[in-house]
């Protein structure tokens, strides 16, 4: 308890010391407030002093003397001077007070106390008991009143009380009356209590002034913050009363509401929002009705034809009884954000080049049609010759072509159906809103035919007439369909079917197409594991020298025995390997195993081997290294190896193809041109690269016996090859007549079912044993 009082005492005097020593702005303002409080009571205090002095002069009239009159005049002079200073400062607010001002006020209070102290010291002892009672009563009241009036100036109040108390004690102790000594003791308790009360009042007043000053400072700070907030942000404060009317409308809020300041100040906000809201007119009123805070409530508005978007955040204002008496919150302008979101949504659902719907929106639209249990059809369109136009004429022309295609598609379908660009040169049309299925397929076919016909017509772009052509896949869906991705797969399957059939047409998806697609996907997946599962093997077909009848070599042919599907045709799985990218691994396996077998297997002893090479393999930069590695690993002499390529190698990057062929020739490997005359015209390259062999396609061999034109073609190939120093191999020899014809024309070698079917190594061994007995027959037949 003692320590608490001691700490409180130290804190009190520290505060008093700050008032009389601190020269800061805050202390100056507090001094001014305290000094103003004393000055406001100055005329009343001085009137009380003069009145009290007059009472003393009347009470001591029997002892009038010059000293008493001088005392009275001095006190009146002090009072008049104080009132004069008060009159001079009257009406002039005192904002700050210096340390000198409060010290001067302390001296003035002390001087007034000293004047009053003369009364008991000089005249109390000679006064009659009645006069002493008047002096004591008056003195006690002046002590209390003066100490209270001066409490805003603690040092002045303490000095005043101490001087009064000291003079009173002197007079009482100087009296010989024991009763007066008792009164002196009571005064010893009474005077300190007056001082403590005055200091406590000062402390509370000072704390109140500091609190009020801090509140004013906070209010000013908040005003600045709010002003900056409304000037720099797209937000404004709003406040409404219980009647919904705006309590005040700042310039920023008026601007957000698109209203003049005078008009905004008079509106009832909920009703005004309901009148101008373009979405849900009751949204704001409903938020207020819930009587709970709300955050970022979106409101779409329109004033004088100008649409804009605001977001309101608010919380209720409650009175002391907890009743809602209004609302306060923030209104934010979200117009630019909403417009940006709408633009992003448009970009997310449309193609920026053609302004058509994009893949995402088409997917969504199909799903909607399916959920509505309607019939419909998806038409997937691919431009046949767009790539060549884009590559040769540039992307700007390509973009213009896509825009023209989009316009043509929309002009044919009208607004009833959805047209989309899925990406690149791929478009889609969703035929929808057909109430019944009767006659729907003919309608779809009619629309598909019209679209394909229109896209096959030339387009005029920058003065050029360009023919792009189009292929289309059509997939239908019925009520109950739910799988959008499956529909897209079906349309894509039908599209590839249309391309395989020659392009420039449409194909409607059938279950058989799906089965073929599933089989292709399965074979593509299983083909990647066929090597590890040892499902692949090589069969060998002999090549016979026509003139001598000797076995000159064999062609290695790849076979695949699927564990569940059985034998898979090379024509099927080789195409899949090329499309899926598995051809490199497959070709490398054939190359290594064929070379190893040529060295290791007795059935191949002394025979040259021919291996078919895909165009995709030959385009690989490391293909020559693969051939070299296979030869080195097996030990096969390069001259025993012949690589058969097709004419399609020259379609793309012919210089690169010739470079690869020359590199292979440098290894010592022989190059044969397979299926000569059936594909890309390669006559110009026969003079640039010395092929070792030209293989005559089976189609020419089969026609040569029956048609004069066929014989002419075969004879021309044989003669041209002979002139260029090349050998010829006739494929597909199946009859004695074909053998005799080729022999008469001077063809070098032949292969075909007349001689031998492709066989295993064991079968080849048997064939060689039987063929030696017949090797010089002019018209051989395949051994049995």
C-alpha cells in the first residue's frame, strides 16, 4: 500500500513537473487550457476577495487604523489589476501558454495569499472573540475557495494554501487561548486535505485534456486518412439512418453514384438502388433486412443510360440499447474490374482471330444439348490444303483464309447452329435444337454436304483465288447421351476416315469405324511392348537370279504374332508404327537381328540380305550411325547388305535424303529403290545417286503379261536400269508366263510366290536344299 502511494506520488509530481518544465507543443496546449480555466473565474474570484476584504473592514471597524486601510487598498488594487488583465484577454482564445505565463500566475497567486496572510498575523491577536470568529470563518472559506479555484495551476494552488495555512497557524499558536491551539491542530488536517483535493482535481482535469487532445488528433488524422482514401481509391464511405437516407454524401460517393452532390445528399439509398439496379433490385434491401454485416455485395446500376458496377460493404450502427439505428460502410467502384472480367470471359469462350466460339465453349454447348435430352450432331471440319497455303504465302494470308472460312461457315449455318474454331485449321459445327429424330440424319447429311461443297469452292484473299478444300467427320448423339469427349472422338474418327477416302468429303461415324479405331489404339499400345515380349520375328523371301537360276539373296520381312489377335499384317502395323513414332525402335530391331542372322545362321550363308527402310527412319540424323553399329556388332560385310527405300523419300527435303544415301554408300551398303514408278517421280534423282537396284512393283509385273502398255513400262524400266548400270528386281512373280517375260526382257532378279513365299530360317534352309536340284531350270517352280 505504501509503495503504491509512493509511486502515485512520484507520478503526480512528475506530471506537475512536466507542466512547469516541458516546452513541447502538447504541454503548451495543456498549460493554456489550465490557465484559461483560472482566468475564466478571475472576475468572480476577485469580486469575492474584495467582498471578503470589505467584510473584514466592517468587522474590525473598532480597530480602524492606517494599516488596515492600506491592506484593504492593496488588496483592491491587486483585484483591479487582475480583472484588468482578464478584460484585455477576454474573447481571445489561448491556444498555448509558456512556462513564464504559469510561473507568473503562481507568483500572482502567492502575492494575493501574502496580502491575506497579513490579516491574521497583524489583527487576529488584538481582535475580540467575535471578530476572531469572523476572521477565522472568512479565512477558512478563502483557503478552501482559493485552493479550489487555483487547482488548474497546481503550484499556485499549493503556494496559496501553504501561505494561508502558515499565517493561520502563526496567529492561532500566538494566541494564549488553548481553544485556538486545538483549532490550529484541526487546520493542520484540513489544509492538506484541501491541497490533496486540488491536486486530484488537477490530475483528472489534465488527464481529460490529454484524452480530449488525443481524440482531436485522432479525429483530424482520420479525416485526413478518409480524405486521402476517397481521393486516391475507387471507394467512398456511406452512412444511412434508420430511414435509409444518406447521413452525408461526400463528393466521392456522389461521383460513384453518378449524381450531383446536392441530389445525392437527399436520396434514400435502398430505394434509389432498387430503382436503378439492372439485375436484382431487392439485393441491397435484403442485405439490410438480414441485420448482419455484409461484404462486397455486387450491384449493377444504370444512371442516365450509363451502366456501372458497385460493391457495397456495410455493418449496422447500434444505439445504447442494441437497436439498429443506421448502417455504415464502403462503396467500391468495380466497373473496370467487371468489364475486364467480361472481356476475359469472352476471350476464354471465343477465338480471337475468327470471333467464333472456341473449343471450351463448344464442349460446354454440347454438354448443354445433351443435358437437355435433344438430338444433335457434331461436324468436325479440317481444311485439306491450308498448311501448304500458310507455309507458302505466309501467316497473314493464312489468317485471312481462316477468317473467310469462318464467315462462309456462319453464312451457311445461320444463327441456328453453333460454329467454332477448335484450333489451327480445325473447325466444328454443332447442329442442334432438333425436336425429333425423324428425318434428322438426312438433314445432317444435307448440311454436311452443303458445308463441304462450300469449302471446296475457291476463296478470294488479297486478289488471289485459293482452293483450300475440306474434309469432315460427322458424329450424331441422341437423348440420353452424356459423354462429350466420346462424341469428339467419334467425330475425329470419322474425319480421319474421310481423309483416308481421298479428302474433300464427309463421313458419318459408324460402329465399325470405332472398332477399327479401338483396334488401332490397341495395336499401337501393344506394338511398343512387342519387342520385349519377343512377339516379333523375321521371315525371308529369296531373290532368284533370272539368268542363272541361282539364289542371289533374301529380303528380310518383319512379322508380328500377337498373343490374342494372332498374325498382324505388316501393312497394318508398319503404318501404325510410323504414325505413333515406334518405327525407329522397330527398324533398329530389324536391322540388328537381320545382320546378326546373316552372319550366324547357316540358312543365310553366302546370301545378300535386303531390308526395307521407312522414310521416317532415313530422316533421322543418327540412322547412318545405327547401320554402322549393326554392321560392326554383327561382323556382316557391308556389301552383303542392301537397304530398300521408296520414292517418297524425295518428297520432303530431297537434298537431305541424298546426303544420307551417300553416307550409307560410303559405308559400302547397297541401296535399292523399291516400288519404282508407283510414287513420286524420282527420275531426276537416278542421275544424282547411283542406286544399285531398281525394284519393279508387282502391279507392273502382273499387268505386263496381259497388257501391251504394261510390257512397255517393264521393258523401259529394265532398259533404263541397264543403261544406268543398275540391277532390276521384279516383285510379285506368280506365273510361269511372268517369269518367261522377265527373262526375255533381261530383268536381273525376281521374287514372288512362283519361287517362294516368305519363310522362316528353317523353311529357307529346306528351300535352298531343294532349289539346288532345280537351279538351272529355265522355268522354275516353287519347291514344295
